C-alpha cells in the first residue's frame, strides 16, 4: 500500500526547481498567494506545512486543503564569445495535501504530503553545456504525520517525523569531446528510484495579543542516499567499451534544513499582513559525488552552495463572505556562488510576485486560486570547476509562472 | 463562470510573461569592422588545406581553419566559401589512389597501440576539377610553388603537386592566379612552412640553399634561400592586395617545437633494456676507449636511461682507428672493417639533438642493413641522418625561420596587413596555451592521457580538427583587434581528436 501510494505520488509530482537551488516553494494555494508566508498564519490546514504548531489554533474540527500548481519555467542561455544559444522549458505539477483533525481542546493531529524539493531541467541533448548536464529530473515527496499541542491560550508547539521518497534521473555527456564511431557524443545516465529517508519538522506559535502571532519552524536536513542506482553509458566508442561499462552508483543528495521565523498581524477584522524569513542551510551541499561500482574514478562535482535567506511579505483581505483576496512578494536569495553556476540549477536571486483569491462556495467548501510570477535578472555567470579545468558560462535569464488551484474543506 | 474567466486571464498573462528575453541578443554586437568578408580566399599549404593525419580527407578538410573562419565570417557578411571537392572520398580514408606515399589517413589501432594508415583503398583520384576555390591551400607547396605555372599539370609529375593537379584551372595555372579568380576582398596567407619543414622532417638530409637564388635547382628537402622567400612573398602579397583586399598573414612556426621532433627523447633506451645485452655492453666499452669519450659505456643502473646512438655527419671520421682497434679484439676482428664504417661518425645523442617521430618505430628493432649483433637501431646500429636533427641542422632551420618571419612581418607592415604570429603561438603552446574557456592546451603528441586535449594530429606535424579550431580563434583575435571587428570564436573542445579504432582491417 505504501509503495502504491508513493508511486502514485511520484507520478503526480513532476516539479521544477525555480526557487534558490532545487527548493520548490509552492506548498499551498492560500499561503502562496500571500508571498508564501505562513509560519505565523492560521488560515487553513496548510499550516501543517508552514508551522505544525498552528494546527492547534484552527477553529474547525476537520480541515482539508488540496491543491496543485501548473508550473511553467523557462531558462535561456547565450554566450556571445562563441555565438551559443540554448534554452530549456519545463512544465511541472507540484501538489500538496493537508488534513488536520482536532482530537480535543488542546491536541490536534494532521497529515501533510507535499513536494518541497525537485528539479527538472532539459537542455537540448549535446548542447554546449552537455558535459555538465543534458537533463535532470529530481523528485522528492514528503509525507509528514503531525501533532500540535496547545499550551494555554497563547502558545502551542507542533511537529512530526517526515518520511521522504524520491528519485533522481540525471544525464550528461562524459566529457566535452568523446563520441562513438558515428560521431554521437558519449553520455551517462544515472537513475535511482525509491530512495527513502527520514527527517522531522518542529515549531512553535505564540500569540501575545489577539491580533499578533509569532511563529518559528525548523525542518531538518535530509540526505537522500541513492544506493546501487543504475549508471548507464550510451554511445560508447568501442575502444572505451571495456572501461565505460554499465554499472551501479552511489551518491548523496542533501535536502537542506530550513529555519523559518515570522509574524502576522490582524490589522482590521478583514485585513491581515504577514512576514516570513527563511534561512536555508544550503552549505550542506558541498559537492555532488557519484561513486561507480565498476572501478571508474568517482565523479566529483563541487557545488559549494552557501546558506541563503528568503524574505517574504504577504497580505489577505476578506472582501465579502464569498471572496477573500491575497497578494504577496518575496526576495529569494540564490545559494549558488559565482563560479559554481551550473546549468543543472541555473538559478540566481529572484523576486516573486504572488496573488490569489478564495471563492467560498458555502460555509464548508472554498475554492482557492493563486498565481506566482518569479522574476530573475539576467546574469553572467559560469561553472569553473569541471574536471578538465575548463569553465562553462554565459548569460542566463529565467522566468517562472505558476497558476494554481485548490480546495479547502472544513467543518 | 466569473472565476473561470479570471483564471484564464491569469494563465494568459502568465504565458506572455513566462518568455525570458535578453537585453541584447547574442549577435547584437557582431561586426566585420573595417574588413569585407564577401569574398574570402585562403592561400597556403597543408595547414590551410585542412591536412591532418598525413593526408586530406573529406571530413578532415571540413575542419580546415579557413572553413571554420568562413562560418564565423558568415555571421558578419561573409560570402560563400568553397574548398576543393573531396566528394569522391566516400569512406573518408583520404590518401590519393595510385600516388606513392599518399597513403590513407592515420588512425590509432588500439589493438596494436601505434598510429597506422586506416585500412582500405583510397578513392581520391587526380580527376581534374579545373575550378578555382576559395580555399587555395595546397599541401606540400613551398612559397615559390604558388607562382609556378605547371605546378598543377599532371604531365609534370612527380614535380607537379597531386593536390593542385586535382583543381588547377589549366595545365599552366598557378595557385596564386587561380586564387585571384575569386577576386578576394579578404585573404589569409600562411605560406612558407614547407620552405623549411621538409628539410626538418627529412632529418636535414637536404641542402641549405641560403645564398643560391636559383630555386629551380632546389631539391625537395632543401631550405629555401631567404632572399628568394622575401621576393616571392612580396609578389604574392602585391598580387593579393591588387584589388584592395585586406587580410591576415601568418608567420612560420618554429617547426622543431612540434611533436614530430619532441616526442621521442634523446635518451630513449631504458637501462633495463640493454643491461642484459652482453654484445652491446662490450661494444660500448670498446667504443668508449677507441673514440676517446665520443661514446660512453652503457649504464646498467635500473631506472637510468641511455642515449640512443646516432650518426653525426659533422664529426671527423674515426673509421680507421675503430677498424684498427677491432682487428686486435678476437670477437670483433671478423667485423673490423664494417665496424669502422658503422661507427666512424657515431656518437650518443644529447639533449641538443632531436630524434624524429618515425624513429620511435625503429629504435630497438633490427636494421636490415646491419649484421647481427650490430644491427639494433639506436643501440648497436646508429640512427641515420634522416632520423635525427643535430644542432648544426637545428641552427640552419632556426636561422631560416627567423629570416622568413622577418620578411613576412615587414612585408605585412608595408602593406597594412595584420599578422597572426603563429611562431609565438606555437611557443606558448609548448609551455601551455590557456584559451578562453580556461582549457590549457600543449604541443604534446597523442597519448591516452592527452586524447581529449591533444591539438596535433597523428602525423605529429599538422594540427588535428581541435588544433585547427585553436588556430581559427587565434586568427579571429588578430582580425578583431586589427580590423576593429567583433567575430565570435569557435569552441575548440567540441572538435574531434584522433580516430581510435579497436582493429584496422
């Protein structure tokens, strides 16, 4: 059953990296519309992700939020030194499912299923940066049973274990020149499915006044340990057939820890503002090392990510009983340092503009709409740490647009 | 319904804004500057023709530096660029059918290790194309050949040039004359390498003709008189610029820096290889005494290396001394006369000598001209003149090269032409040339370690496709700087190196 569930989820979740690194910040329609703030917002079951402590403050006995986004990401690349042009367009459908249940006056339990990390980039096969990446598809589904305990009227804590199931599929050419006898470039695919790992989330919420909420949440680092995945060489010249043999590989891919603090303030009965600050511990991602089990040397790919901050602001206005409007903005700092700008995650600093609304069909059921537009400045950068001493770079320009829809059900 | 409408609007807005746009398109600043590439003509020898792995092949030719250049020129107004047809080289073997020594292209046969001509019968013929092409690089041509009527006349073989025979517009056409039929607006001229190279690659068996201006009397392996070179070069440039064309001229590399001369070490004999050869040890001991130190006893210390034995024609002959002494040694007496002949001008090589690449296949193997045990090449049978450049020959090469380059630079200056200093670039390559993408290339010969960075083809003299790409960029640099142009580079890393096959049948 568990296997069936995870397979279904993997099929659903084809996510695209568009926030710093391979973090995908699309974890709920209501909160996304508010600039993806939420560590100190009690709006819906989405709080099970943003800060489990907040579940205890939800008023309804049962809350369900289900949603998905259509994600359109495009990156263009050019290099006028060599007259190179290339681009990658990717579509994904990240989703989230949150449910909470008020067990009693002070205890709530919930389940959160979401996909906060992922990357899908597909450049043209054998493009100019093909020795770094042709295409990559990285997926990770988080399943998080959660409890929240209210301690007095103003304070709560919450948290739970996280079970992660993920997969990676990565193709690139073995170097900048090798071809088979027909002139086709030699490439390598590494593929690992069903990688599992455990982590946890924990947070607290404090409401010093009836209008002000303060929250803090920590989601732990999780290392996805791919073991005995398939390493397959394609278009190998016959003289190298004895060396570049298909084999298995081991690699560790870290999903970094993330600390979020924030507050929300109920300015009027109808108007709420929220601020979040995320600090993502990306420095765990030092290098992508792929060990082969056929005697080939380990492929060492320095990444040297640095810890990165995201600053978010969001607002919500309850216009009528039927309509609630939301808007937000955020600044997302890239963990990628100059000289480590690899085209597998070609992301520089970005600014997100969000908006959305809820149409309350009836007292129990609401339909949520959101959109996100992510703006990237064009950037000149390069990856200078390829194993033959060469540098690959140019000008990159990305943009992302993602409309989303979901339902909220509560009673 | 209303909500649906809003949703659709949002999606539409999203598609519109999702398309990232650069402030400046990739080609926004490309320009031909002061140059006009509408008719680009390349004059030269094998280096211009795209010769590699000891031949011109259909695919090899497509990587010629003028062909690379023309593709970049096309971005800034360059016109059509044609090369002599190799369509008949269906299997990409190169070579020329029926012409001695014009064998198929060299490949690495992994089952044997060394380079060898690819198996098969060449389908390249001398069928006349009688066409003027933009690429007028003629492999083997020396400076004065470009002006020689009949250089493409099949009746003049072997003094005519098989490659020019294939495309000369008439039996009396000259290379330069055919080039001018294309009315060049821009040209590259890289001629002169063979005026020195064939002397060098033949191990200096030719004659240094410095002082003799009658080039009609020169042999194939001779060094061209620098005065003849200057005069011919001047005529070529005057002709090329007669219609107002601009261009780039290239200097002659110091040929002794190329792998053909630098791959085989002078001390190619590991002590372990000769330590058990009693004959050789005794012979060297004997020669050390008789030659008064010209030859030292062989080292038997493991890990050390002994120099190869060579013939140096500049030495005073010690034949009679050797014959005389050998007559007194019972084991050598029967061979006394032959040994005098063999070792009269023999000495051990030093780091000042250059051992030529073909010697690598000879050293340690028996020579059919010798009598065992005095027949092991480089050990008991001295390498001959054609396998070694001795300091006297190196100095003749260097002097002529310097003189040619002085003429090239001054003729270019007086005609307002740009100079691509290939001599300096090869010099950088010897110590490591760092290109735009950070890759460091060297002037090494092919090995499994250098397979993806080597720039020289398997003939050890000519660049491979990757090497021609590096040359293309060096010429683009000169054009960009001298003619205020902005032409993008090619990426050398994507160009192929040696062909490696697991068998060659």
